[in-house]
């Protein structure tokens, strides 16, 4: 098998998200992916909306995925690779399963697909902030997230929930897109705003993140989606195609800036020598924390009340000789540690680890 499985050869994973459904998130995901491909990048598209998959229809594909050595080969259309539950469920019947089964399906998409070398993997998330979204941010090292909203105040207020989730797990917000912003009459050219205007830009200003731009309520976009037509290829000079190309360029630039700012919290190497852990950061610096200190700062629900923040852990119950036996990176935001006392449910945010005072176990034992 020449291709590496999962996300090993993917350079950047980008989430396209929204707080609610019906804002055109999947249409934006498809056309941004096609625009990135037109700009010369190698692009993949993961349709993570298991209950309402739409990418096969938006791309105009009836292809089914095939297997290789126990792995899944993605389909290809318009120059981009993609995977979707819609293509794996030819019956078209509803995907009626409980959350744990849906999470297992997402895990398969993340670990068992042979993407090959990809510059940008666009992940079309389901709306909201539930199990599937949390699984994705914990398993995939997202380089950033783009939030899609429509101009109405109610839609923008709900859309704010998505940035809250991403910020809590150290995924940078690359920007806000305002979809369905203004309608241009094909006969007279007059622009009207049936859903108001400016909600997305106001949201970006409030959250102090880039406003990537507004997309018109354009019949060309609707028809291309219904018919599975590559608008970027077929009508590159149309207002809609130019808008998506502009969004793709701004997203790439926002990602470059975000990468520079996030380097301090990117881990190059995580190691444990039993009595302490050592993290080497991408900016070249290094943090070393003894296992005892790390165990006393465990943030899990058994050690800290998740509502009041009060510490529940009894410090005197922790052996001074406790060891950190296994480390595991969680997404791009956290680290899980299994200790010699059997505890291993806490996820330490990298930002908190960076702030922790370094202490040696010898100093603790001498107290």
C-alpha cells in the first residue's frame, strides 16, 4: 500500500461550520473546495454531516467508494477527492443510528480513508456542537475553522456557538462568511436584501476575527448545486464564482497568519521519562513538568467540579512517586496522560501546560 492512511499526508484540515442548519454551509464547503483546486492546490472534501449528506449531489457524482487493503479509496470529482455517507448509502434511506454509531463512522472517515497528499482537507461539519463535532476536533488536528452564517440577527446569534466550541479546543477561527447576502435581479440588476445584510460582518467584528466576505443569493449557485455543476469551472467569470474564489484566497491568507500566531502552542514532540513529561514546541522552546505536579492539576470531572471549578481531588491521595506512563495528543489543543495510579481521563489544554510552573520531582520529594 503506497498511500498513507488517514490524515498523515494532509497538510491542513479546515472545518466549515455553522451553529444552525439551512445557512448553505455544504454549498460553501463544496465551492470553496473547487475554488482551492482551481487555484492549484490539492484538495479533499470530507462530508461529516452523516444525517444530511449532500456532497455527492452538489458535486454531481454517482460514484461509489472502493476499498484497498482494508482501507477506503475516496471518490474524485472536479479535481477534488471526497468521501460522504451519501455515497456509501445508495438506498437513499435515512441514516438512523444513535450518536455512538455515528461517531464510529466519523472515526472510520478520519483513519481509514486513503487521501494521499492533500494541501487542504475541507470538512463539512453538521450544524451544532454535539458528539460528532467534538470527535472531529479531538481526532483531527484542525488548522482552522470557517463559520458560515446568514445575515439575520437570530442566525448570527446561533452561529456564535460554533466559534465558542473551536476556541475552547484551540482551533483558530479563520473567519466568518455571510451567505445569502443580497439578491441581484437578473433582469434589472437591482440588489435587494431579503434576509438583511451585515450580520456576518458584525459578528466577525464582535469576535475579533476576519470577515472573509459575503456571498450573494444567486440563482447560479442554486442551479449549480441542484444540477451538480462545477460553477468555478463552467462559469469562472460569474459573480458567484468570483466570490467563491475570493473567499478561498482570503481563507488561505487567514490560515497563513493563524499558523504564525499558533506556533507557540504547536507541539513538535511529546515525551515521558516516567517522573516527568517534556514538550518541545514548534517555536523551538521546551517545557518540562514533573508527573506529580501534572497529576495535581488534572482538569477532569472527577478532579474538578465542571460547574463551580472547585477542586475535588484530594492531594494527599497522590503518591509522591507517581509516574506519567503514556502521553497522547488530543487534536491540536490538548494532551492526555495516563498515570501510574490508573488515572487517565483528563485532557490538559496545551495553553495551560505552557503556563504551568516547571518543578522537579526531587524538589517535591525533599519538601
